[in-house]
């Protein structure tokens, strides 16, 4: 198990008030739909328990995680809100999920049969949500098999067929083709809901929208929206800001990566700091060593792509390759002090570096940046 680096000046500051604010902002957008806060992957790197509590304080009705252990962690911490397991649980762990009052996702006939069998042994009544594959092709019941799966669940007195849902694959894309595909997913899902309703089978919670779907497709908000990235203060794509602007709502990034200058040295022109000696200095410069590296979630490629850090409210470029535990920064002629605050992600003065900026520089997505913050970086609640 990775230990937290509490004895070095590097922290991930988590604003619970920002997460709560983001839930409230999205609730303005989605209207009557309930909010399910997705806190899998350690709350997208923000800390699962802190994110869950903040989201519930902001008005979320549900939580969602990816794996059984994540749900157990929240239950062990005293959270009693409904928790949806977003992936189908292996048959041998279904009883454990039920014992912790976690809501199962049913994504196959085998999964339905496993849930029914486990429920007989555990006893009580256990809610399940059936996930339908409408085009993502990753997990879920095929459309032609939905009725058969639902019939298995309805026949079991220990099972409460509470929810029906699907997942969008390109709801964040503005291209005409992708928008048409998402609308086709909605139409296919609506047809299944109607088909079940014709048999008087009406699950209480119908849901489909992730953050992008909730913003871009009002018709897909249904009874509940599953908010992931927006919960932590980011839009999946800039074009999705329209729905927020119409509602007068804003999102606030909840994560700040903050550290301090650990060492400072004067290095002559022509010298090339760090491994590989990739970039000779053009002039004599002050080089600051910062105790944060790729093992902490600072992508190595950021050096090559011209990333900067904030010191004293000013931007300074990296002076050499990112190493496992440290980066070096070219402060030019500014003799910053050892111990000076450094912001890697977040705001300092009038300047701000966002996870979106990192993602654009290294050619990845904002989700990966946030989830990549290393386990040894302490998460510190700031409000």
C-alpha cells in the first residue's frame, strides 16, 4: 500500500464546497432529475469519501462506484445513501454487495441469474438496475435480451427491479454524426422503456445521461443523471458550457496541487538540467527544484509540451525532464525563495493552471489527469 507523503510539502487540496457547489449548479440545469454523484476511482482522484459527503451535502440523492470495494469503503465510513455499482459484479461477490446494501447493475442474463440466486441466500429485498447496451458496446444487456432478463428478475420475490439505464459513448462530441448517434441511442432506449411499459413493467428510476448527456440532451435526463467530471468542476468539452450559461450556473474546479520550492541554484548558460540534458539554458538562470514528479501524477510529457508552474502569481517553464519525484523550473532572473509556494494545478493570484490545460498539452483527457494524481499525495480538505 502506498504511503502518503505527509512529511514533504506537496498536497492535493480538495474543496468540498466546490464539489457541493457543482452539484447545486448541475441541479439547476437538470431540473427535477435526481443527481447521482459518481465517486469511483477515489472520487476521480479527489478522495472518494470526501467527494461523496460533499456531493450529498450539495443535494445528490445517489452515489455510484465502479467496483465492490469502493462501495464497501463508503458503507464502512457510515454513508447510508443509495450506492449504484456501475459494473456487473462477478457472481462470487454478489452476496457481499447485497450484504452491504449496494445496488447491483445487471448487464447480462448470467448476472440476473446470479443476483436471484444470491438474494435467496442473503434474504431481504435487493434493488437492481438493468443496464442496456444501446451502442456503447462495452457492457450491458443486448436490446433483444432485455425482456428475458427482466422476466428473470421479476419472478424473484427477493429482487426489486428498481432501475433501467444505458450509457452514452459520444454525448460530449459536437460533430453532426456523433450527435445523431447519441439521439439514436436515446430513441432505442426510449423504445425499450415503452416496450416494457406496454407490459405494465415500469422501473421507478430510468436514467441515461452522464455529465455531457445531462448538459446537451435535455430529453435524456429522465429520472436521474449520473454526474462524473462536472462534479469535480470541469466540462467534458467546452461547447457544453451553453446549458450552464443559460441557467446562470458555473462549475468550480475542486482540486489544487500545491507544493513549495525545495532548492534553488544558479545555473550557467549552456547547462542542461535534469535527466537527458534536453534543453540547454539560453542565459544564466535560477533553477528551482520542486518536490513533485511523475510518480505523483505530473505527466512526464509536460516538459516537452511547454508546461508551466505558478510561483508568486507568475508562470515559469520547466527547465528539464520530469523525474519520478521532482521537477526543475527555470525561474530566469527571478530569485524566488526556498519555501516559496508553487501551484501546479489551480489558481495563484490572477493566474490559473487547469487539468484541461494539462490534458491538452499531453494529448489526453481531463479525466485521466485527475485520476492520475498519485496515492502518496495527501488529500487535504480545505473547507
